[in-house]
C-alpha cells in the first residue's frame, strides 16, 4: 500500500510506479486504488485482482528459482576433439572436480564441429591456426609437433641424429582434415628438414603406417611400430615419463587451443573458471617438467 516503498524495492521512481498502475487501470477499465483520502487502499476491483496477481507472481518466482537451481546442478558440456579429450582432458578431470563450487563436466569427444549457438554444447575447446570468430574465444595455449618414438626403437643400435637416419624406418601418419592450413604432417617436416640437412630421404625411401584417428597413431608409436609426428601437448605425459622420446631435434609449429562459447551464455562465469583452470593445469605441467 505504498508506491514509494514499491519504487525502492524495484529500484525505480515512485512516478514510474504510478505510471504503470495507471496503465494497468486503463487496461482493466477500472480503478484499482483509492488514492484519496489517504492512506492508499484497494478498490473493490483491486481487491479482486490482487490474489490472482500475487499468486501468479509467486508462482513465477518459484518456477524461475527451481529452474535456476536445477541449472546450476547440470553438468557443463564441453566439446573437443577425440584426441584432446582422451589424451589430455579426461586424465585431468579429477583435478578439476577436487575444486569446490565447480560444476561437473560432460565431455563430448568428437572431431565434428558442434553448433554452440544451437545449444549442442556449452563450451568448445578448439584447435585452430587463428582465433575463432564465431563466438567468444580465448587462447588457452599452443603446441608444437615433434618426431617421436618409443625408446625401444632406438635400442636396436641404429641411432637417429639427422633426417638421413630415417631411411628404411616406418613413419606413422594420421588423418588431417583437408581444411586445416599447414597441417603438421611428415611431408611438411621433411620439407623443413631439407632446409637444415643436405641428405634428406624421399618419401618412397621409408615405410608408412597410416591411421584415421590420431589417438590410434599414438598407440601404434607407443607400441614401437614406427615414428610419429605428434603434438607435444598430447604426448607430453609420455615424453615426461620416458615412454616416448623425441627422435630428432627439429619441430614444426603447431596451433592454438581456444575455449569458445556463444555470446551471452548464461554460464559465462563457470566457463571462465574452466578456461583459467585449463591454462593453470598446462602451466603446472611445464613447471613440473622443468623441475624434473
């Protein structure tokens, strides 16, 4: 029964409240308040309208509160490539979930590009040459590609010190999408090697083993089946543990890893927290590697 108190509660002016009430009265065709003499009281029409409006607004508030509460309990859906999901993100999920107040993650591993605007996922971790422009994007880290192999492959007495030593070896390949510019392939590495060494073998002088999935190619190299060209991010744990070693001291520049979400996403704070954690996890890995 106070326009002034209503204005304070809604953070508007009493005049704005009075204006809205008059619009409601015009719509109903009836006076809802008796303004004179004071104090303000409801008319008969106002008294009839009040319970329905009150109960309706209470029901709206309760429903919104329930949806909001349930929304906070829903996992944050993260889409990324199969290789990054299986070899980097999933092994570190326990560290994320140890933090207080963070949502659980639903990891969607797929090499297809999901439509974030359509709600197929909340956030994507994309591997790209340049900053994505189809949403809110933040660079997390970058990688490099090295020729790597199992140390068992080097224990046979055939050293690898220059590109010429690749003759007769098995090179392991995986599929790169045709739209990726400057893919880190063996062909690109050999072209780079020719600018450093004179005696660089041609492709036909090596054997070749190819896989559709990057993760399968990594498993083949871990099993000692050949030498692969892999991201130091995806095989970083194996390089640190010594189950893989850098076969030759020549790398290729890689790509950026970016977190991407749609504009105005309702869970932006949680997405920002995830992005910060991803960066911190990567930096922590480098620090531990340096310490060791």
